[in-house]
């Protein structure tokens, strides 16, 4: 059984809000139960694929790109949605 | 009806810029952008309250490319919060209504983008897909959606959900418009190390450049018994259109899609927990209390599957199974040129029917997950109607073969008129 208090701490999520989430552990268990079918797949000796894209580092010059400097005060955050 | 009035009915946009109000000028192209792409100086929320105050200081690469092409960004479209869903019902800004039936969902997570296109609010829209988020809403809204090969389009400036499958792509009301948009956004980006110059397969299995002799595989498992029967039938009828044009239809066997659901769920939740760790209100946005329940559940599940002691059983196991999925596709593409199936196993459901189902999104996207995990390109095109609601057919191609699926989709479109049908609510061109 998954302990939501422990996971919440690891995930840096506020427990206060989690308490309002009703059957949180039940819903997490529902998902975990579904993914149990992974056990039916034979994966012994199979190399994992973590990334399907390019696996080479892309290098660039260690120079300042002026257009990527954030102008102070220009895009300060503001609440627009109430 | 004006665009703002229409948006009140559909809730397709979270932000509508000044430009949206202007009348279309000759040759102007208006583009709607999903709200998880950073737009310089324009609110970017990813449909989450946690970013309700985030105005990015820079443009995503794809947004920059759209602007450089001289096209106009009219606003930011609604979506599932952080793209966590397949119906936009997890949006913190309300659900997007389907332009064909306002009591139904538009699909997700790029629901706002697909609805905006279907309702004629823009010329095309930028969406993003992690597994079904472009194809799904395109199918349910009766428009065309292209999910390119992973690595074909830059993710720089796209708010990350599941980094190993996230992929930007265009949605429009015709294959030609999708192709033009794709030409603009694709390409290697020094700011995204996963982008690369992929090469199209030179020699087809069956066809030599055209549809004649092309071998199209119909995966038996993708016409599911649990799917809506008439959706399956509609897609089979559409396949016969391609057969009449000279293609050969071949029934093929794939890995059961139910395994892809499990593999995708674990990988996605794991990457979500890692990617959303940066949302802490320190550098931008509000603090973590502002996440909604779906976001918190996904973060928690991913944290669980990455924990020491569980990592091998979940995360590593899923990544090994992913290798098998990729091999399964490689085997299929040694026999056929492309795969054809329904995009979604049903038409758009009523708003609210999915609430409380922890696995709804993953179940809905069952026919997109395997190809997304393998990074393959796919397109969804309108291919008919069931109960007056649009049905989408998807064509999945081998890696880097966008040209092939675009060409075949276009041939299908030229022989049919499904894409020309518009919902009554739509703004006419």
C-alpha cells in the first residue's frame, strides 16, 4: 500500500491540500493496479530505451547571447487571472 | 459571431490577444498557440493556476519560427493543465466545448487548439503531443492533426510534461495547411539537443513514390472489440478508399495496446514528477499548493515509481518494454509502408463522463501511446461521422517519414469531402 504522506514529502507537495483530495490513495492504487500488467512482459536482458531522440551532446560557444538576456522589470510577473 | 463571443461559448482560448479582433487581411495567417508554449510578453499558463501570473521573457523556438514566417499569433489556447489529460477537463480555466456539440468535450490535451481550428477562429493552431494530444482532439473536432517524429521539431520553450515523448505539431482544417505549418516549425534547433536531421526512408516496401502498390498495415489489435463499432466500420470504409487508389491493405499483428498504456503511464508519471519539480514559486509562478488534484496525483505516482526500491519494477521495466514496442514497429515496417487505424476508439464523449476515472486519459489515448513511445510520426484526418460527430483515421509512418503520411493523407483528402464539413457554430472564412 502506498503511503501518501511519505510520497507527498518526497514530492514536496503540501499535505494540507492532499487531505482534501478524497480517496487519494484509492486512486493511486487504481493506477498502480493497472500497471501491474507490466509483469506480463518479458524484459530479461532487454536494454532500456530512455530516449528515442539524438543521444549526442550539442555544443555551442561559451558566449553571451544578448537577445536571451532578460531585461530587468520588463516582464515582471503579475496576476491576471482571478 | 465575433471571435470573442464564440470563445465565450467554446472556451477554446485562455488568452486572446489584440490581434484576434482585427479583420483578416489579404494573405495574413492567424495562428493560435497552445498555452504550454512560451510566448514573449504573453501570458503562458499551461492551463494551470500555478502559472496564472507567468509572462515568459522569451519565445519558444516554434513560436519564434511562426513569427519569423510573418504569421500572426492571436492567442493562447486552453488545454488540460500541464497537458495532464485527454479532454481538457483538468484545465484550471474550464473545459473546452466541442464545436460540433457543446455538451461534449473537444478532446485533449490540445483541445483548445483543435476546437479553435474547427470553429474557424484561426488558420491553424500549434498543439503538442505526448501521446495522443494532437491526434485525439483533431479526430474529435473533425480537423487534421500531425504529430511529427520525436526530434523533428524543437521543444525549446515548450513547458515540459514527458520530455522523452513531448512533440509540437500543427492542427488545421486541411492536410495542405498542416503541411505548410509543419514546414515552418520543423528543423534542428541548437537549443534542443534531441532535435536531429532525420532522413526519409528512400525505398518504400510496396509503393515507389505514390499510392499505387503501397502496403498499408491494419493492426488487428487497433480495431478493438471494446471500441465503438461504427467508428471501426467508418475507418475501414476510409481504408477502402485508399485501396481503390491502388494501395494494398494487409492485416497485421501488433503488441497489445493495453501494454502500451501501462508502459506510457509509468514513464509519463515519472517524467512529470521530475519536470514539475521546478514549479515551486521561486523563479516563477505560484507555490505548489496551486497544483490541481490531477497534477498532484500524477506527481505523486511518478515520485513513487522513481523511488529507490521501486525504480527497477516500474521505471526501468517500462523503459525496457519500450524497447520491445520499438522493435515491434520495426518489424511491422519491414512488411508495410505505413499503419492505418482509428485515431480514437470512440467519438467525443459528453462533458463530465470521465470524472473520477484515474486512468481515463490513458485509456482514451490507447491507439496513440505505442507510436508516441517509439517517437513515430502520425497524422489524423477526418474520415466520416458517427451520430453527427467526426471520426478520425490515423496513419502512422516509420521514423522521419512525415512526407509519406502527409502525401497519403492528401490523396485521401482529395477523394473525400469530410474535411470540408464545418460545425454550424463556425466562423465562415
